[in-house]
C-alpha cells in the first residue's frame, strides 16, 4: 500500500469567533499531538462544529491562531486556504455525489492524473469496499456510504482528518460496528484526527484526549479516564457519565452518607459528592429501597432511594450490578461505598 501520513500536530490558541456579532467561540485553546485523536464533546450549539470548520479553513477566526505542524494557517501570518492545508473532512451527512459512482466519489478530490490510478482502489480497500467501486451510492447501506465518505477523505493523504458527527445517521448497532472499524483504521494509519460528537461514549472510545466544550469555551481537556474520574466541575461530571450527586458536609476530608463514611477530594465545608455507579455495591440488608432495575445484558443498573442523613430528603443513587442480580423494585437493600475516594464539588 502506498498510503503514507506525516501526521503533524495541531494547535489552536486564543481563538475567538462570532456570527453576526453573536459570539460562538471564546478564547479557545487546545493542542493535538501528532498521530493522536482529539474528541470535541459537548451539547448542540456549544461551538464544536465551528471549531472544526476553523481548523479546516472553511472559515477564518476573528482572533487567535491555528497551527498545523510548524505552519501557521490562520492568525499571525498569511491566510492558508483549505485546499492548501492538507486537511480531510468527513461530514455528518457524508455529502456523497448521487450521480457519481463510488470510485468517482472517492477520486473527486484527487488530481485528474491520480483518479484512474491505484489510489482510489487502495482507499476503498482500506475501508473494506475494494469491490464496490462501480456501484452507485444509493445502492449502498448507510454504513457503506459512511465508509465511502471516509475513503474520499483519506484518498488525498491528508495531514489531518476532521470528522463531524460521522456516525450520527447510523442506527445503534451499525454505529458501534463502524465506529470500531474507523477507530482501528485510524490507529493503524497513525493519522492526526479531530472528532466532533455530543455522545460521551463515542468520545471516550475514539479520543486519546477529550475536550469538553460548553457555551463556546473548552472547560476541560483530559484523557477519557482522567475526565471520568476527575471532572473539573459538577456540570462536566454529569455530562460525561452516569453518577449521583449527594449534598452533605465534609470534615477532615470525609463525609458521612447513607453508604458509610467516605473519603472525598475536599477537606471542609458543604459539598456535592459524586458517586459513580461502580463505586457502590448492594448489600443484603439495609434501609435503601430499590426504585428501578435496568438490565443491559453485560450488567444491570439498579436505582436505589436512600435517606439523606443531613437533609432528611431521599437521594436517588445508581449502582452498577451483576446481570444476575435478583433485586426487584421495592426490595430493601444495604449500600456500601467500595471506591477509594469520591470526587466532591463545593456548594
């Protein structure tokens, strides 16, 4: 295979952007190491796609710099148009040309001399479609069309690959399958990639690093594990995974709650304590009441109501349990904290 990727780093520094005087991005800075994947995670309207378009060169930032490798492509220096940035992009709707064959779609961004060579066939082989070049897009499944869009983005051998919600138009089972295939391919190629997604699981699977965006700002950048175990604030904590927040008072780095005495990340004062489902365990006897059981096959999520010994109200906690759990709604159970330390946030 003749495909090679030089995989430069990407740096965004102090970027501001607005539409019709309405601010969209505020002082955004983030760096992607060469050959690594960054997932931009956040709710709709937080500025994820705008940031992707600025990296691609489809728009110019009002302020700040964007660097690909050692070359400034926007900001302090000459403006570099998108066709000279060696950036490939996979759009949310795939944007295939319905009147062109699969091979013609993949070759569309190549110089004319390369469209009839081996490059198109190799790109299709990379994504598992080597025998479908003569087909029309409408005859393919959604997953196959997504792979064609990926092959088209990879065919020019881009320095950076940008993907904007690339799996959102696929059903759940197909999305997981294609996502895994793309993840494996990008690691094999060693290409620098930036994903946009609003799905926490997708961000954690695809991103070596995850940047959480909120209201046009990046509020935290970390590895998936770091983001999950040490969220920057309670909003990030609730956005990046299941969990329960219990209000109580910390003293000497510990709190007393319904599941026992727990070490927390704050020494003193009123706090909200984050309890992840895997940090809790059901016991045979206790004052907690099973409120709901959700069975997923590989495990079960048990929702239990426990009295808050400080407020007198009930807290609803999530407990990740074995798929063989036999508890039912209304059962009385005990609850134990089995983690080391719980993350806490000041009130």
